[in-house]
C-alpha cells in the first residue's frame, strides 16, 4: 500500500493525477471524501470491481454506488424522474445517494443491474478526480465489509495490513471530521424510500419536496 500525503485545502494536480492513474489502470485507491475515507475504483472496469470486492471482503453481487461530477453526468447512467431531479438539485453536491433505474446502455457496474446509486460528493478533491478521470468511480467506505466507517489513514492501514488484498494507493489527508455517511434514497420504484438515513435526514428531504410548487408525496423509510 503506497501512502501519499494530501493537503485538502490545496490538492495538487499531480497527486490527483496519481490517484486517477491508479484507478484507470484497474487499481483501487483509498481517498478522502466529504464524509469519510472511501475506496475508489473504475466503475466501468469489471476486473477493478472484482478486485474492490476482494479488498473489502464483500459479495460481488452487492452493487457499489458511483461518484459523478454533476447531475448531467449522472443522467448518462440513470433515469431521473421529477422527484430525483428535485432532490439532486437540492442536495448535490452533498451526502445524498440516489438509487435510480439504470439506463439500458449504461456500461457501469456490470451488465445485470437494473438500478444504480449515484452521488456528487461535496469535495474539491473528488471533483478534480472526476474531471481527470472523465468517468464514474466507486464511492464506498474504506473499510472491511461490516466494519465501522473510517476517518483516519492509520485505521485503514490497521484493517488492511494483514489482508491478502489491499488498496493500491492511500491518500493521507489527515484525520477527517467524523461526519455522518450519506443518506441513501431509492426512487427506482416510483415512491421515495429511505434505505439508509445519514447526513440528510427525513425532515430535510420532506422539506425540500414541500417548497412552493413541489408535491407532497409521503416519504417511506421501509
């Protein structure tokens, strides 16, 4: 595991390019996001996704969410209904993952999935990484499956140092603030369902949808 120091207030392009090179070559990079440290891999590369699952010790059939630059990029891969557009406009960039119907021609995360979870992180580093990659990458917590969310590189090293499969690169931005993970909202079935409540709570979601001119459909947490 190669570790490189990163100053989030002044993310040098060469370091972002280093992470992009690892990802584009099929590797996995541990990077700082707007919530915690995450593992980034090329969402279009099946072998990279398999490697990511081996690193996390996670079933290969369990899908990963993707990070994109903006709403326009997300719409290349997912079908946005009016509710989804509303929530994206209100909370992106930010800690809200939207699960939507996947476009049939979307060449990401394997070919069998009918949905895709997308997010636009509120992070200068993540934004620069998206711009250099020009493709979506995974945004999943940098821990072994089932373990707690990670906010320091020392925790990443501790979890993976004795594992057979490890991240290829770790970007050390120091201790990240212990923020809540992203809220996951499923809109793929027509109704709004909160699959995981995190940084964006149900009242905030409801409030966004009750602004003038917006509908008052019930939010279900089931």
